[in-house]
């Protein structure tokens, strides 16, 4: 009888531990699933609950960091991704997204440092060079910005965001023909992004081609009728007629 009771107790204990383990795994899976579905706040809840019981799981911190980036909670993202790279130093995506978080926190030196680490692990990810370029652009190092945006374009010639970044950098250098080259390529992909057309219009305006400038300011306003910069720019062009 005592043996039977001990056996039943053992079964109950095993069931408790197995149920707890399954619940914890489910929290991780549900957190990742919520992130993939775009429910970032729910992902944060699941992943934080999972981490309380499993403080050394790389994937939990990684997806927690991604969720916070999507919510624009960049300091919380950096905290989670710092832990992720501490647990796994071989995944370039963790360094890349940590660099993204640092960039948005305006911690440019830290961002560049971890992005260069990401590059060591994988030199074929265009987003590494795009975010490096943005760091250099924000710190007015235009030559390094161009060099990195060009690397990003080499890796993904159809990324109109990167093409815009490269074109915009040439605008800052007052090299309008080069700006037009990249911005025309960007708009050839029909991006639903008003500021890309506005940048192309600015470039044409500065070369004296007011007709094309007017055309692209209007294209920007077709995409976003409330885009104030394009409104002001178009008004300036029309006042010259």
C-alpha cells in the first residue's frame, strides 16, 4: 500500500514538472508566434513570462528584442539584445538588431561597433551596411555613409529604401546628378513612400529641371496628400511659373 502511494506521488510529481515544462515551452512558442503575427505587445508578455523561469534562453531574448524594436521601445530592445549576444555570439542577426536599437538611441559609436561585429559573422546582409550608412549619415560622415550604402545596394539592388538613402546622401553633397541616378532607380520600383519622390524632385529642381521637379512633387502628394514638405516645394515651383 505504501509503495502504491509512493508510486502515485511520483506520478503526480512527474506530471507537475512535465506540465510546467510544456507550459514554459508554450510561452516561448506563443511569444515567437505573436511576434510573427505582429502582436508585439502580447509577444513581450509571453516572452517575459518565459524568461522569468528560463533566464538563459537566447531565442527568448532575441525575439523580445525584436518585439521591442517593433514597438519603438529601443532601450528595452537594447537590454534584451545585449543579453542575447551574451548568450550566443555567433548569430549576426542579434548584433545587427542590437546595432539598430543603438542607432535609434543615437548611440552611434556603440551601433557601429556591434554592426562591424555582425559584418565579421556575415558580410552578405545588406541591412548591416544600410544601418552603418545611417550611422555615418547622422554623424555627417558622408563618404563613409556612401561607401556603406553602396555596399548595401550591391547586395540588394531592389531595396528602394537604401537607394533613397544613397540618393539623399548625394543631395547633401550637392551632387544632384548622382542623386538622380539612384533616386530614379528607387522610384522605378514604384515605392509607396512619398519622401522618395520628394527627394527626386528636389534633385531635379536643383539641376534646373522644374518640369520634372513639379511632376515628382505631385507624385509625392498623390501618395501622401498631407505631406507638408512636398506641398511647400510644389508651391515654390509653381510660383516661378
